[in-house]
């Protein structure tokens, strides 16, 4: 399915434009068996991210949010579609050209320990992107690394230590410093706090917000923790089985979700006010296989509002008037 373009707020120039992005994984054929259908991890996703904006991708495990984010960076090669950064198409660039563009596109991984080279000191880790791009001489690099350490809340004297000598939160700060080193325009944050202790999560999220306020980069933020998403996002895109089913600005989405799947997801978010009663809704059953998604609306096998038309017609992601300045996109025949 090809989705409508979900545009960034009209007051800002889009930095990233993703159109009809697909990532299908072929499945090896068993001996003498019939060919197996590809896994449609991402199937026609379109969205934009504005400069300095945080767009979060949320949804259950396996919905395609991480694959979408990695496809934007070409850490996985998309099957088809278009990814434009500052108007330049990334998917047709050679490997060497793409390597140059990575200066503007960085990533913070979920597991800070796995993403750091245990044989590199913390200082060498943060300096690595600068060395790879041939930026600065050794003395300037040292100075920049010290500056980056202080920006992410690490003591510059710890630059000689190795990753195993840091706590989980400190290691993620190292990952953030490394991502910041080249002054990127966009950072993909792939579940950047989900591996951290709860007590540290808020510190790292607040650090990301402070750095964005200071340096103005955009975040494509992949997360399943909706409390974190609510705190950090400007807009939120909800994914289900490889499709985007709803996009709205943060406040609209959390106060007035329209898609039944979003409603169910949000009903599970704890409310800090004990007097406020929230009706909890449960998702029925498991998500269908992305190798064999249901026809029509992919959510119809679990949707409490499903009607016969939902089994036949794919709902287009289209704009809904909300009466305010915000733009709300929903893929549902009835909402
Ligand atoms: Fe539910 Fe139908 Fe809307 Fe899909 S289109 S979310 S099945 S009501």
C-alpha cells in the first residue's frame, strides 16, 4: 500500500522526506517446498521530519519501526521508496557517497555497551568519527572530545577509561557524544533508554532534549515506552504491521487519539493522577505474520470496531480536521 505523504508542520522546512518506503525480506526456500512469501517488515511508509523536530515512531515489537529507522540510514537497504535529506535522494547514492552523507545522519543505539568498541578508550570512541572524516589535527580533536564530554555530562578526565569502566547511563552518554561529534542534522535514536535503569532514563532523555535545544538537530526517535515518547516528542507516528496508522502532534495524539490501535496502546499508559480513571483496553490476540498480512485493514483481525469493509479495503492514511493548527493523519474507515 502506498500511503499519503505525512507532512512536517507547515511552518518548518522538512529536513527528511520519506516516501513509500518498503523493506521486504525474502525467506529462503526449503528444499522441494513452494517459494515462501517475503516478510513485509515495512510496507509503504511515508513521513517527514522537520529541522529541530523530534518525530517518534511507536508500536508493538515487530511493527517495523526500527527497520524504518535503519532504512533511512541505509543500515538496512530498503526494497524500494525514497529517502531525501535536505532534498537529496539517499537511496540512489553509491556506498562511498552515502558514507559522506553519514556525517549528517547519526544513530544512537539501544544497547550502549554493544555499540561501543571495548578496545577503544572513551576518548578514542568519541574521536573516531572525526578521524574517519579527517577532521581536525590531533590536538584539536582532543579539545573537541573534551568539549563533547562536558556537553553530555561526562568528566573529561574519564576519556582514558574503557567502556566497561562506565555505568550503563555513562556509556549511553558516550554514544550520544559520538553521535554529536560531527554536528549531524538528524540523529536516529533507536530505543536509546530502554536498556537503562529507570532512574537513569529520565536523565538521558532530558540530556537529549537539552542538546536538541542547543544544537537544533532533529531526532527520529524509536521507542515503545509511551511515557518517554510523550516527554520528548513533537509529533508521534504510530506503526502497525509495517504501516503507519496515525500521525499527530504529541498533545493531540495523547489527548484525542483516533485510530483504534492507538487508543488501545495509550490506554495502557499509567496516569500520574490516581483520581483519574482510565478505561484499560487490551489488544486481542497476537499480531498477524508480516509474511502474510491480512487483506484490507491490517488491524482488522484485532480491531473491536472492524466491519466487513475493513476486511476488503485498505484504509488510506489521510488528513483529518482537528479544528486547530495541528495536522492529524489517520488510516481508518471510521475514524
Ligand atoms: Fe478497525 Fe476498520 Fe478502522 Fe481498521 S479500518 S482500524 S479494522 S475500524
